[in-house]
């Protein structure tokens, strides 16, 4: 096992303070904060002593762009997170409206349209009962097989996908030949 890094040494030091003081986890966090504060004070004193040095000035000049980059990275991460949260909301709201619309009757859909506020007295499972069991809204049984509908949809989707792949491959081949005809041999 190699030598411990700075974080490992700091954790070991905090552990020794924790054992010596007999404190709980809050005491451990306070001890770690105290150690970091002392380290920052030592670095600040050394900086005051050597701030006129060319080497220290060069290091500080090099650190400025790095600090700006780190701050810009943090801001960019927050903005990207907010952007994707908004994007998820924009895509999930219509999906929520559609799912909510499946619990309303056809006449209610024409009256109120797709809206986001559920009216609990008008929601029902009649459309779902018809889809999976074949029970119509008036209670009569109209047997059908949902899975045959699903199989037919898969067959149509697969056929269209195969046709698109075939045609796009042929088109790519034709474009490649066309581009090769107009290139000069080198």
C-alpha cells in the first residue's frame, strides 16, 4: 500500500482528534473545519511573507485563469442542470395531459379538451376496460384481442423500419458513387 494522500492524512488527523476528545460526529466535523482553518491561516501567512517573490507572483498569475475556469465550470453545470430540468418538464407535461385524458370519456374530451387539472368526479376506467377486456362504456361485452392489435403495430413498424434502412442504404451507395465520379485521381 502506497503512502497516503493529503485527504487520507487529514482524515487520520481528524480521527486522532476525534478519539482524543471523545466527541461525536459533530465534533469530528468541527475538528476537520478547525484543521482546515489552521492550514488556510498558515498558507495566508506564508503568502504575506513571499508575495513579492517572482515565483509566487507567477503562480498567482497562473492560478487566476484556473479559478475562473473552475467557477465557469460550476456555473455551466448548474445552468445545464436547470436546462435539462426545464426540458424534462416541457416533455412530461403533455404526456401527463395525455395519460389524464385516457381517464375521461370521449364527450368530456371534446368539452374540456386536454387539460392538466383532474376533475375527480369525471375520471373513470371505461377506456381501459374496453382496451383490455372489451367492455364498452354501456356495459356490453365486445370481445377483441388487444395483443393482436399490438402485434399488427409491431409488424407495421418493423416493415417500415426495414424499408427505410434499405432505401437509405441504397441512397448512401448512390451518393458515394456520385461523389467518386467527380473526384480527380491523384
